[in-house]
C-alpha cells in the first residue's frame, strides 16, 4: 500500500511548532483506536497539476477531548517553492465535527461531516457532499467524495511526481486513488493514501474519510 515516505516524515518533524510537539505526537496512523501498521497515511492535495499540500494522519496522546476516545489528528503542511511549511492541526471534538487550529493551538474554523447512504441503505456510488467548512454558522465550502469513495482513478503522472519527490513509498503508477474535491473547483483534489484493511468495518468504504480537509 502507498504511504508517506519515512524520510519525508523525519524532514517534516523539524517543521512542527513546539506547542504542537508538546501534544506528544506519535508518527503513526490509527483506525478505530488501533495503530494500523506503523506507517503514516493521509492525503495529498493538488491544485491542477501543482502539488499543493500534505495531510498526515498522526496520533496526539495529549490533545483531549477527541471523539470516539481515539487519538487521531491530522497535520497539514503547505508545499512551497523552498520545501514544506506547517499550516494547521485538526482534531474531532465530536463525532460529526472537526476543529482546525493554528501553530499556537488557536481555533481557526470548524467543519461539519455528513454520513450519506444510497438507496436501500447501500453505500453511495455517486459523488456526494461528505464535509463542509463552517464560518460564523454558515456553510462556506463543500467537499465532494468522488463516486462515494467506492472507486478510484489512476493518476500515473501524479504518482511519478510524488515518487520522484520522495513524498510516498509503495504502490505503482497504476494505483487507483480514491479522492475528494472542492465543490465548485474540481481542479483542487485530495488523493487519499489509505491503509490495508484486513477486517473491514461494514459501515466503512475503502478510501472513505470523515474530515480533516481544506
């Protein structure tokens, strides 16, 4: 499976602000409260053909409260001409909400997550809104899951770029990425790096995520 390159993780560690480091970060992803395999997953944003941002799913052992009793958080890094720059940290205070914070852990904005079912309770297979950015109580941006996260698409040129830049490890250029995009601006897409699932939760679709966007 494709995951973030371990050398990249070491590089990004040095860019994390001290207040965020003090949350006792663990550089591993979790699923339903369990560490997956010691690798770091998440997603990667492209704006057109430009690599724009990286989102790393990590664990913060000292950042309560987090919904589900889990430690999952996300850290966003912008891609700059000179490398990478810390942007934000995200967490779930409630099951259907996520909060975004800056480098000093000041609240920035909120996101609302949606659980959508298709006909007869089946998982949706059409594009659907799974998350929205909320400001001053109003929806200002929606995010759409491609084909309900049920299938992916090949992005061989993106795969080559990410491999050459040592952003990712594993997989091949024929990999089908599940992804989501900004409603109203489909040039902004988020490729999902998803872990292997041996015992799948029947309520979860491979590649489906529940938040940590923008």
